[in-house]
DNA sequence: GATGAATGAGATTTCATTCAT
DNA sequence: AATGAATGAAATCTCATTCAT
C-alpha cells in the first residue's frame, strides 16, 4: 500500500475509496473553504454515495481534519528531508526558500488551507505546522548559524528574532500575498519570477545582515 | 496599539440601524468568512430583525460588499495621506512599514478579510486594494528611489521587482503569517516586537541592497 | 387567546400555528413513539413547512417536551380541581377512579405517552406526573382517611402503602393493561364496563380493608 | 430476587452467534423500543458484523419477532407449570401474584416490551400473551372458584368480570406503573415491598369480595 | 422602518439493507 | 458463516430570503 512518493508527495494514483474521498475533499475544501464545501459534491467527485463519506469519516469536520492531516504529513516529509546538513548559512537559506516554494506551488491546496487557517486564531493546523517546522530543525539551525556569524563578526549585531522572522516573511509570506503582489507589480512570467526569488531572497537577506 | 477611533475612518458612534448592521456584519464575516457567516446572527448582534437586513441591503452578498467597502475605504484613508514626499528611501520604507502596521493592527477585521480574499483568485477586494496601494504612489516612489540609487551606485544592481516584492513581503506578509511566526518563535511581547520591526525591516532591507 | 376549557381540557379549536403543530405532534408521537415519529408528517398535518417546526421549537426533542408539557398541564388541571373536599373515603376513592378514567379515556394520547415513558426509567415525564399527583393532595388525603379509619377501627390494620398502591393499580394500572384484559376476558361493551368500574373498584377496595 | 438462569427459559450460555444476536437485540429493543433500536448497535454488542444479522434473520422486524418469541416462550414456561390444582381461591390468588411477580421481575426486558406493546392496539405480542394466560387455565380457575364462592354465599354477589379484572390490575398492572408508584410513595426497599405484596394483594382482594 | 412568521431549497446525517469476497 | 464496503431512501435540521402586518 505504501508507494514511492512522487515529487509532490501527493499520492494521486491510489484509488482506495478512502483516498479518493480525501482527494476530492481536499479539492472541495481548497475551493470553497469548510462551510462553503458540500459533502454531496465531494461524494460525487469521489464517485461514491454520500453515506460512504460518513462510513469512513464520521462527519464533515472529521473529513476536514483528515485532509489537514494529509496536507501536514506531506509538508512534514518535505521539510524533514532537507534539514540541516547544509554547509553554511547561505545554503540553508536557499534550502528554505526552495522548500517553501515547493510547498506552496507544488501541493495544490496547501496555500488556501493555510490562508484560511491563518484567519482562525486557535487553529490546530497552525499548531501542528509550527511544530513540524520547529522539529525540522531549520529555525534552530538558522539561528545558530547567525549567532556564530555574529561571533566571528561576519554578521552584524542584528536582533536575531527580527532577522529570522523577516526572512520567513520574505520566503513564505510572499506566497500568501502573491495575488496582491501580482496585481500591484504586473508579473508577466510568474514561474521565472518564482525561480529568480530562490536566489534573490537569500541574497538580499544575507547582504542585509552581513558586516561590511 | 490602542488608537483613537475617529482616526480609523470607522464611524462607530453612528447608531443608525444600518450602521449597526454593518458593524455586526463585519464582526461576523471576520469571524466566520462569507459562507460561514449567518444572517440570523448578524441580525441578533445588531439587535434587529433578520428582515431588516434585507430591507437595508438586498442580500447577504450585498451586505458583504458593504463591509468590504468600509474596510477598503478605511485602508484608503490610511494610505492616502502618507504619500511620498518623504525625504529619502529610508524614510519612505519606514513610512510603509508603519502604514502597513497600522492597517493590519488598527482595524479589527482587515487582516482576516484580506486572508480569506487572498484565497480567492478573482477577488474584487484584492483588485481594489491593489489599486489603492498603486494609487497611493508608494510602490512607484520606492521603485524610483531604488532606480536612482542604482544609477548613483548607492544601491547594487538588484532585480528591482524582486527587491520591492521582498520588501512588501517583509512588511505586509509578516502580518499575514504572524500567528505562525508567534507559534514558531515564542514572542512574549508582540507589541514591542511589532514596534521594533518598524526599524529592523528597513534596516535589513536597505543593507541588503546597498553597495558595499 | 385564553379560551373556556372544553370537557377534555384539550384546546382543539385554537389554530395558532404553534398550537396546530403541538396538536399534530401529539397525534404523531402517540401513534409512533418518539423515534418512530416523523417531523415531516407533523408539519404536513399541521399545514406548515417543516422549517416552521424548527422555528417554533428548536428540535424534535424540544417539540416532544412541549407535547409532554401540554399533556401534563392538562392532567394537572384535571386533578387540581378535584382535590379533597370529599366528605369521606368512599367519595374520595370514587373521585380518583373518575379522574383517572377521564384522564385515560378523555385525553387521547395520555395513555400511550405514559406507557412509553413508563418503559424509560429516567423519565422526566414520570417525575413531573408524580409531582403533580403528590401536589394534588390526593395520596395524602387517602392515607390520612385510612389512618383515621384504622384509629376508630372502621378499617383493619392493613399496610397503608400496600393498600394505597393496590388501589392505584386497580384504578390506573387497569387502563394501562386494558388491551390485555380485553383480550383475556372478552369485554363486549367497554364503555359500560368502564362506567361500572367507577363503583366496583371502590366497593371491592373498601370492603377489602374494612373491619368486619 | 436473583434467580437461577436456567429457570427462566433463557439460554444464556449458548454462545452460538444466533443466540448472541438475539441477546443483544433483546437488550437493545428493551432499551429503545423497535424504532429506536439500531441494527448497528445490536451487531456491535453481539460482536458481529451487521450483515450477519441479515444473514440469520432477514430483517430488523424478523429479529424483533424472534425476541418477542423468546420473551413469550419464557412467559409460557413461567405460567405453564402453575395450573390450577390449587386447593382454594386464596392459594390460587397467591399463585397468580407470585407468577406475575416472577414474570415481571425475573426476565429483564419483559416489562418494557410489554409496556410498549400495550401502546400498540393490534399487537401480536398481546394476542399471544393473552392466549398463553388463558391457556394456563388461571383466569378460568379464578372465575370458577368465585362463582362457587358466590353460590355458597362465601362471596358477595359481585360482578365477576369486574372482580377478576380488578385483581389482575392489582397483580400485574402494579408492575407496569411501578416507576410511578415508587416516585409517589417513596419506597425505600422495593424487594421487600414486592415480597409483602404477595400476601397483601390476595388479602385485600379476598376481603373485598367476601360476604361479611 | 420594523417585525414575527413563513418558506423552498438544500445541507448534514442516519439507517436498514445488500453486495462482493 | 462472516466481513467491510456500499447504497437508496429518508431523516433531522439549516439558511437565505420573503410576506403580511
């Protein structure tokens, strides 16, 4: 049943009924949010009877949790592999931007779900995502690298939390607000733009904190 | 962080029924999104009969538009006054961060509405907000200042769009993802942190693009 | 809105929607029990939209409570009026049998509801009914009359609780098991039989406890 | 009150799947009535798959019939042995009260099923139970004994049907309404109370119809 | 302007029953 | 004999909207 993960980590060819339901549900929740989603539509899309959904998941809410679970386990696998045997700060930062990019562009659904959960102050999703990120070791790695950089005077005496937060915002916050950015600065080739970011963001950030 | 109400462009002391409805509606839409919001609850909160809402606004959607309108007119007022006769790039950047901060923290509801609209690709709200931002002149000002900076070799030959976008992400994207950041880096005093950002962000960014 | 009570205490001509719903609901619950009853049928019978039922009562359970309430308030009025200015024990017993008879035959629905509630050990209905009966003063009156009868040796030294319980069983228990009795002893004229009981039961009981 | 299981006619140690299903079904039907009972719950309780129930019984209704059958065969065994060569009326009455007591208290479930069937005018269960009671010969015996009592003037000229019915109500009707009685007259020791009844009821009844 | 009552359409959920294995 | 998965039909409940007053 375990299958080799595709590049997106998304298991699209497993057609066990349960998987088919989760898949349809993800699409539906992504497109309409929780309340806007219709169990009927999810069922039809999955090619099953509505009752089947209640057989496998007990409620619409449960089904949503299952989708969130899947979305998160995906991001978990993504992050875990990247962690930390990067040679230096620059490589680590590149890794993060790349990972975030893949997360936000490669897994259709992660972004909208995250956006909506960000509007929900007591979101379990965010709790779990934060835990995943922390456990991946990336924030600690960055912090440590910056600290040693400061010690050897390669990096200025910046407020580390401000610096790391700013970097996260550049890396992941960008994707959240992308539709607004795209409206403000007409981006003609978004793919190239996203690709360029992978270099531009670490570059600006590193120069921003480096000693001169 | 507490601000004088009249300054927000939000007339909270007008007790006309219509205003009371819009106020409740805003709270409801902010808390539950469009589909999750209940006309009944809005009515009860406003202390009126449900039918009254249909008397004043013709539909739930209409009411939502009214709320969005209000939210946007607010952000418009916010941005309009600031425009651009700032002395230099650094001042301009500070102005932007400050404006964004006020926008996101000063008007309860702006953030959640924006988050949810960001999940909606054909959002009218984003169209209008982008227009407001563009019309405020700030992006053009920044761009121009960077361009002249490059010309006189004060600023490196960076990709301007990437730079401006990165700055925007740091400035406004941060607020969108704040609940996640707060979970990852335990921020004990968010008000002070937000205040510090007003200096830290332009500092990192400017150093990031300056020649050395 | 208050109207003169008919003989049954059942307000059948009040056609406010709420009343019509309760009336249909009573019929439905009586005929099918709680789980067997259908909100749809109740609505149709009351000539209203299903949603109307949820507008007036919040749930099916609530509606059931309302029916029970009505049934009980009815029995309450019934009993309250009869209380206790009966001249002697015999009159008091006749009063009880008459009241029980009216309750069980006059108010279509009391019996089935009571039967089903008797099968439910933690029934609120029974709690309330017991309270009504106790508060009517009848049990205390009977008990007191028997006690004084014993004192003056008109009545034998019987176990009073057993006696009163036995009488209650004869009076009200009979109606509960009537369908069984009717099957065992073919009763050709049930109305006359019920009428005769009003004398026969006190007669047997009184002779049963009298001294000789 | 605790009785030896084999005596009840209920084979509780037969672990065949079929028996386990009937046992769970009885508990379920007793607790929730027919419409309130859930096939799913019965299956789970019996430790089998829902489909198994449909394999053994064809439908929920069929299963209910099986339970009723079992309940009736039980009451049949209960009553069968007692028949009527009791020495005198008093002994016969005691026999009946004892039998009824055992019927109602000895077989968990008999009472609730009977109560609910009593609400159902065309109940097959009642038909069959009445037949069993009639066939046991007890009612005829009582009637005959009363008739001869009247002939020899040991018993008053009472309406025999009324008398027998009243006795039945005292004997069996009591159990039906017991939860109400217990609420009205706080009975602290129900076991003793039930035991005392076995003497009190025939005593009151006999004195009630005896000549003086 | 304002309300209580009403509604149609449709949402989520339940349940007895059957099918394929 | 036994199961997990599936289903059709229907149940309870919800909600934006309208009507009569």
